[in-house]
């Protein structure tokens, strides 16, 4: 086996062409990568990492190979002992650029213990045994749903659209109206479960959606949830996910604002362009706005009902270095917005990290054991700094934006 040279390694990444991605002159990913989009081809996600579904590649000693294959060969040099001891000989996180022209499926993700069980029981629909905590950072804007609204907001929607009680037994609506807030929370869990299970009755689901559509269409001023209900009906027709707009928080992010979704939190990205990072997994339990496999029993078993406003990270949008703090053990993201001439020294801490440039140009310099080197990277490029390279110095040759993903 050839010797591994500690230095920054440019990553060659995979594009995912899911049908909800942006197209043509609105395609953000080709613009980022400085390539011409193919006509009418959706550009949904750019995967930056070692997940076997769409692994990145690096060039080592003149030979291009998949990142996970390189990690298998040079795990000590790339990952370092801290990461190997904590996560095994696998790359802990998956970084993405996501560009949504329309809604992704409403979904949630299992925790680690649940993921192990789901993968063992159904490896087709749950392709790995890892959990998937994730962060979404708006590049320009993001409209999303995330977590259950406060009880009062849901109750207001139920007052306007009592059709939502159609999936429950007789007397349930009266019981809910008379209940206090604590009891309402338990009843809302039952109501949501009844809707998800009852949606298999296509005739009933159609009747409820048609009734709500008629009411919403007569409004002079729609709420964001009502607007999305109508808009997504035009795309997904009689899908149970439409009803979630009356239960979930509607979140609208500005640039450099973010949301973090841990295990069991229902969410969906409706429209926008984001930097997304997650534990290295592709496990998804879907709740609606999709033609893909929906696992209602698993969904209800692992779903968390917060009944509160959803937290926005970096609400102030300030500073030229923003650290997005979350509960994730696999990743931490820092966003840098630098001027021409700015420099920054980044230490690896004996752990690998990845940098993605979303604008500008940088020069990376390093010196290890007397062996010095430098390389330039431009907008759209990303690179891996292995654990065995102690530090690099970044120099911005023009106004530059980049994201650093490291392991806390």
C-alpha cells in the first residue's frame, strides 16, 4: 500500500437529480459548480461525504477512488484515533447542498437504537443502521415545516376546519373542545394518529381535503399554512401530508439562519436552497407529500410531539463567523464570510474536517514535518483535511464564503 500524504484533498462529489430539484436557469447547484445545467433536468442535492449511496471521491497518489474506500485503506491517517474510537472506521457526517423547487416528503428520522432495529427488519426501506440528526442552513431562503405547533394554534385551526375531526370516533371533537391544555396534548396525539391511519380511506380523505379547499379558496387573506395547503394540493393532489400544514410549525428562514431536527421530529423542506448536514445516514420515515413508501406505524411509534414554536438558530444573522451549535455528536458547522486579504488558521484537533466554498476563492497552505504545500480552491469546490494534517492556513484572495464542517 502506498504512503498516505497528509494534505488537503479535493473532493469530487455526486449530484442527485430528484424530481423536486430546481431546473434550468433556476438550478442552484450547477451555478454553484460552474457547470451548465442540462435542459429540464432537476438538480436536487449535492452529496459531500462517504455514504455508499452517492460517495464522494478523492485522488490519492494519482488514482481516483471512493472516499469510503480510501478510509478503509488509510483510516488512521484520514479519521484519526478519536473518530475511530467514537464512530468506528466510517466518516461520521454527510454534507449536502439542497435545492428544492417544491416540497420534499414530510418525514422524520429514527434514533440510533431505532435505526438498528429498522435496518435489521427492513433493509430495503431503511438502508443503514444509523440515526440522522440534521441541520438546514438557508443559503438564500427556506420555507419549511418543523415540529408540532403550540396547542393554541392547532386548536384555532381545528375551529376553522373541524373536518379534521372526521377521522375520529363520535364524540371526540366535543371531548377535545372541553379539555384543558394538558389533556388536549394527549388528544392531539390521538387525532393525528387517527388522521394518518384513516387516510387509507381514500374517499374520506378526498372529502375532507375538498371541504377544506372550498373554505380556503374563498379567503381574501390566507395564512402561510393555508397557502401551502392550496399550493401543495396542486402538486400532490389528495395526499394526507396536506393536512399537516394545520398541525406543524411553518418556518421561514433568511440567509444564514438554520433549524436543527433531531430524532422523531417531523419536518419537510418546502422550497429554498440550503446547506444541510447530518449524521452519515439515509434513513427516512415518511408522513406525506410523497409517492414513496410511507410507514405509518413506525412513524407514529417514534414521532415526538413538541407543541411549541420551533427554534431558529442564529436569529440575528450577525458576524463573519457563525458557529451553528446543535446536539449532534457527528458534526458542527461554522459559516465564514470573509473579505479579500483575510486569513484564518484552522486546526484539525486530530480529526478530519471538510470545507465547502459557496463563493470566492481561497488559498490553503500547510506545513507538516518540514513538508510545505499550498493549493487554491474556488467557488463550488470542497476539500477534505485529514486528521493527520495538524492545521492549514486559509487566505482569501477575494470576498469569500465557505462552510467548515468538523467533528466536535
